C-alpha cells in the first residue's frame, strides 16, 4: 500500500503539469498508482449502477408513476461520473461520488409515499442547496471543527466496520436469519454453503496475502483474479442469480447476488437519459402538508450532512491527508462540492450523489489525489454505455475489497486513549451503532449525544463546544422524528 510521505521526507519534484496540478509527487504517489487506485475504486463502486435502479425503479409514487430501471441506471452512472471528476478537479482529493445508500432507500420507501417522483427529487435538490449554503458560509466547517478529535477517529473506525459489514452482507458470508435472536448468522444455516460466498473467501484471502506482501496493485490483482475465477465458475456450472418469487420465497438461494459474472449479448448499450431534469418544485401542500415537506428535507439534510462529513473524515485519515484535528486539504471546497452532488443527483432523478466509503479501496491501493477520481469518473461515464460489461464483477468479489479496507481503517483506533470513560463510551457507541443500524449518521448522532450528555453531567460541561450542544439537540430531534411526525399528524 502506498502511503503519503512522512513530515521528515522532502516531497518529490513534480514531473509534469498534471503532476503539479494534482500534487501527485508531493503526496508520495505516481500517475500509475493513481490510475490503479481509480480503477479499484470504480470496480468496488460499479455495483451502484445496478443497485440504485433496483432500489429506485418500480416503486410507484402517489400518482402511481414509476422510474424505469435502465433510465435510473444511466442517470446513476452519469451523475457519479460527472460529480467524481468535478470533486477530483476542484479538491484534488481521491473521494469518489455516487448515489448515497440510505438516502435513496429513504426516498424510495418513504418520501414517494407522500409526493411524486419529480417532487421527491426536487426535495433532494433543496436539501443540496441548503448544504451548499451551510458550507459556503463556513457553518458546516465550524460544526466539523467542533467535533472532538476522539469522535473524528471513532467515525473513521466506525466507517471501517460499516464498510466491512456491507462487504460481509453483500458476499453472503453474513445473512439475515429471519428470527429475532440471533438476527444474523454465518452464510446458510451457519456455514459457507454457496459457491459465490466461497469465491468471496478465496478472493479475500488472495487479496489479503497480496496486500500483506505489499505487492503493487495487490487489491486490483485480487479483484480481477476473483472476477476471472467467478466468470469461469459460472461458465462451467451455470449457477445463475439468486431471486425471489411472488410470495417472497428465495429462489436459487445458492446463486449470485446483484450481478451474474457472465456476458450475454452485446457489451454496449445506448444510455437512456430521459430522467435528466425531471423535477417538479410546484408542491401541492394541500395534499402533502408543509410540515411533512419540512420533515422530509430535515431528514435528508441530517443524513446527507453527517454521512458525508464522517465519510470524508475517515477517508482523509486513511489516505494520511488529515492533520491531528482531522482537517484535510481544501476542506471548504470539498464540503461545497458535496452539496452540489445532492443537487446533481436530484436533477437526474438518481437520488443524492455523495462521497462513497468504497473510495477507501482505491486509497488502500495507493490513491492520494484527485487524478484517481478523474480515472474513476471517466469509467463511470463509460459505464453508461457498457452496463453489461460493468455488471460482470459480482458483488461477492467486490465485497472482498471492502473487508480489506475496513481492516485498514480499523487501525486508526490506536490513536485514542481509552483511559477516560467519558471518551470510551461515546467512541464505542459511534463505532458500534454505525454498522448495527446500517447508517453513518446514526453512529455519529449516538456519539455526539452521548459525548454531550456524559461530559455535561460529569463535571466537564465547559469543555463542550456551543456548536456541539446545538448539533446534539439536532440529533435528538433526528432520532425522535417518528414521534414528532405523529404529533404533527404526518407520516413520512
């Protein structure tokens, strides 16, 4: 794994205008390393072109309208490509963008129960405008600075566990049991019983060995090797996809998850961009109610705001680009562009586009600059035309990279002193709540609220930043939004 130069090392002289602009040599990287890192990030994120349409398409809004699968897929790839390149060029950071998981599910399963799809995407855009204003005025950075160092590290570690948990679930290594206790278990009936999950284990161990040996491109070699093996296995045994019948029963439980590693027909398709610009700001408050609209935007804002901030903190730490306070280069620009991602995602009906934690896979491969983002972004734009080719990489194989990255991010916990229980409990809650609730925002909220309460009632109230008090109260409202919605007679 390539690392940034230590303070004692003099940065290398730039070799070209490209090198100078992206500060490639200055950060101890090379063009080749950035290309590899960008490619690895794309490979681990490519599933979003398939997953986002699965979440958003086919869900009727209040008018009975649905979004077309292919149109959502094309819009997802377009937005991810444009925003990833924009972020890389503006901030020179290797944080790739795509439709935010959690936000898209909230929009699909909750928001469109009250409004139409065009109106829902307009609300996503409004959320983005608010985030841009908060970032441009410096308030978002001020809130970021008010977060204690220990919680910033805890966010990094929690995201690492969250990434790993996503990988375990996507691989089929960890599955829902369907019972209250235990809620999850190992594979099928307590064992790794499917070929895709077995190939995940093989890819994970292979990649782990290559990374441990510090082989350049180790993570990419592992992903490509695992994909080739998966294609060969599918060609021989025709495992097929896992799915569900009309009654909700699992069909072919030993099959692949989201993508089957096989090429069927032409690898090229013409993108359907009909959803670009399909938004509607003319809300009928007589039907939905202004309180409901405000609560929708509030929920979108809190999730978007803290998910992205936490993700960028963790990624910057992993890339050795953050200082002791968790600040990283061009942070204000990063926070502004992240808000633009929400606007762009709403404008293309692909849901809010935000920094993706899977960017850690490219960072683990050595990416340190925005040039890696340019590589990832161009591949996403090509993916609009090459959806069949993109879908070759099964999620079970990509999941192996997420486990490796999670392990790397876990190492940051060594910088926290756990001697003070005032620190220990909020850190523990931050780290554990993220994967257990499948939400970065929930983990950050649990950490913030517990930090404020414990310090306030244990003689350390003066050490709490005023902004942290405000954010803590905001998270209390966020966590209690269900009863608040019921009190005002809305249901989002």
